[in-house]
C-alpha cells in the first residue's frame, strides 16, 4: 500500500461525516488513508480529496500532494460554489452531474478529470440524495486508485455560482401548497436544518420521512 490518500472534510457539521468511516473502509483495502478535519493536518502524499469543504484550501498547501481533487455536484463551470445538489433539486433537475477536478487557487476552477451523472425520480429525500452522491464519490475515488487520472480538460464556458445555504432557506410558505414546495421539503435535513414555517405569530418545525412500503 504505497499510495497515500488523504481526505479533507473541514466543516464539522457536514453530512459527509456520516459517510467518512464507510469511505475509509473502502479505500483502506487499496491504499493508506487519513481523514482530516482541518487543512493544517494535511501532510505530503499522493492524492488529497477535498470533500464537502467550506473553506478555501490554502494555496501554499497545493504542493504537498501530487493531486488535490475536488468532487462537486455540478456541470462546471456552471454551479460553482455552495450546496450545488440542493440548488439543482430546487430547480427541478432530475439529472445531476458529479464532477471531479483539480483544486486551484480560484475556487472550483481547476481542470476536469471526469464527470458522471446521477439520475433522480423526483421522490428522493435528503438521505437518499446524499446516498447517491456518496456512491459516486466512492466509485470515483476508487477508480483513481485503480486506474490513475485521465488527462485533465480545461473548464469552458461562463461560470455561474451558487450561494451558501443557511437554515433560514428551509422556510416554507404557508400560503403555498405542498406540491409547490415539495422540492424544498426534499432537501430539508430533519436534524441540521429542518423545514419550518411561520403562522399567526408562531414558528412551527416540520420533519419529513418517507413511509416504508409494508408487504403482507
């Protein structure tokens, strides 16, 4: 196991931590792996994967690893920035690109190595959406270990950017129907940022779950 892999998840509240141990187990069969919560912990190695990071990776650290790889759920250069999966679900998209690219000094601007698609049927709630994204992340990381990186391609086109989402973005409008706001309910996190609405001077919190299909 001569290859040294590092994973950086610098947001302590990130959903990616829910999958960190699973990713470590998958990668440890092929390479040594360390998972970091702060860029100051990163050391020299082969591949650094920056997953669900909320801070700009220091440019002086880009030389520590042979490649610094970001996996981002948008068709770059469109959809740079924050929470691309959630924004695209809100837009009603049913095909979500997952792009792996080289980290660069300018945010989300590096050369693209690969892109895969996630297909949605429109019923998935946040846990199912994250499961699909994680599946692509794991397969992309393992493919790099098995096959190396293909030739990178420069991003082409006009960049667009998504802003950072906050818990306030989970607010529902009581005057609108559930159907009109279903995509917002789909991306609400019952623990981290649940859906809520204000009505008659009070604030109410909603938790959403998909009912299991019972068989007789």
